């Protein structure tokens, strides 16, 4: 009985301690959150930058790095399930564009970027 009483008290104290800290207080320090519309606009800006680099005759690795920045920023979008599914399509096009740019097929990369930009426009309608 004495062991049972000690176990119950320990569980009660542990349960009470779990709710005393706010998740905001323990959150990551360097993490920045963005509004969904700001993320979508940022993705479009980065896609436009990559297309401009292709049009200006940039190197394959440089174009791939620019597309990678757009892809990484697309991971910041956090709204709802419908937006997440459409964002997965955008990320898929960006991933294909990175692969095309790395294989020196910049025309195909430009086509994938156009599809990604079109899908990004569709994201705005879902907000």
C-alpha cells in the first residue's frame, strides 16, 4: 500500500509539472514564423530570381542553388491540409527543376519553374 501511495503521488506530480511550462517558452530561439501569404510571395520571388538567372545565362550550379532556396522556403508554408497538398506539388516541381538544372538541362528546369509558379498561384486561392 505504501508503494502504491508513493506511485500515485509521483504520477500526480509528474502530470502537474507537464502543464506548467508553456510551449512558447520552450520553443526554439532562432525560428522565425511567416504568414502563409508572405511565404507564397517569397517562393514566387525566388522562382522569378531563378528564371532570371537562367535567362541571363547563369551556371547550372548557381541556378540549382537558387531553386534550392525556393524549395527550402516552400517548407516554411504551414496553413492547412489543402494548402499542404498543393504545396507538395510545388515542392515536387522545384525538386524536378533542381535535378534538371544539375544535369545542365536549363530549358527543362525553366519549364518546371513555370509549373511551380502556376501551382504557387493556386496556393493563393486556397488561403
